[in-house]
C-alpha cells in the first residue's frame, strides 16, 4: 500500500525518504487491510471504493482521548487562572472531544470541535517568537515586510512534516515533562508563570473554539456538524 508516506524506517542507513512522514491515510489503509486479512476476507473492487471513501482519521482518534485527559488535568490545576465561565466552556467543549471516535462524518459535531481545537492550539504555539507576540526589530523579507508573523508561523506548524512532531508533543505534555514549554509560552500564560503552558493552551483553545463556532455557526450546538463547516465550492 502507498499514500505518499515514508517508505523506509526512521533508522534507514541512507535516509531515503527521510523527509516523508507516515500520513494518517497510510496508517488507516494499513489498519483496514490488516483487519480484513485477520478475518480471512478476500478483497474486492467494492472494498477499494469503501477504502477510498473511509472517514476515519486515525491520528485524531488516537490523540483525542489524550487531549481530553490533559485538559481535565489543566482544569484541576489551581495555578491556571481560568474564570468560572471559561471553566464551564472548557468542560462543555471537552465533553465533545472525550466522545470523539475519529470519524470525520458530516453529522459529527466532535469532528468540528477537534478540527477547530487543533487550529487554535496551533495558533498558540511559538507566540513569543512572532512579531505579533514579543520580538521587536525582526528582520524583513524581500518585500520589506516583517518576516516572522503569525501567518508565516502557520506555514511551519500546519503541514505533514510538523504533524509527527505534534503527536510527540502531545504525549510529552501529558507526561508534564516541560520539554516543549518554550514553544507554548504566550502573553496570557506567562503572566502567572504557568509551569505547563502547553496544557494551559490546550484547555484555553476550547474557549476560543466555542466563541468562534458561536460567532460563525450560531448558538445551537446541534448545527455545528462537520458537514456545515468542511465545505467545498466548485465554480464549474
């Protein structure tokens, strides 16, 4: 099977394909194939059609319960200055995350919450290194504009190569190792010296998700399904 993923192990002697990653597509294809082999099923054209249209995001499925536990822990951290209303919002949104099975179906509200949570968590990363964060006198690009902006930050953190780092990062945050604290410091969490700023940002992202969805989709959470969010328009 192939899905534009790494074709050799990470310890390959000659680093062939070292820039490639194990995409969620390749992991899911392997999972489905192994399940059918284990059951002794023969593959048909219909199976291939089903596989092409499969809606399971295995990375989201694996990360969601870890994220939910980290957020629960953050809510129990007395050092984090969440207001009563913010705590209520975080608990409400985290319940959607807790029940997410990784299936990105049109009627899934959990898929919407997970997708926007990831977006706002990404937004919190590297804040102190951006023009919009703290650094002044940043170098300019060829057009004379400030270079390290939030917009350019997304070019770094929202891509396949970053995704494996993101998964390792979530695991380290759960361990409270402090390994990635520098990447998660923001103007907000730095005010009270958060010892685990990544966990704080993960919880705080749910507040941003709720406010955003209420703004763009309305107050009825029943209308926050993924089919209303993930939409393509074809002019032709």
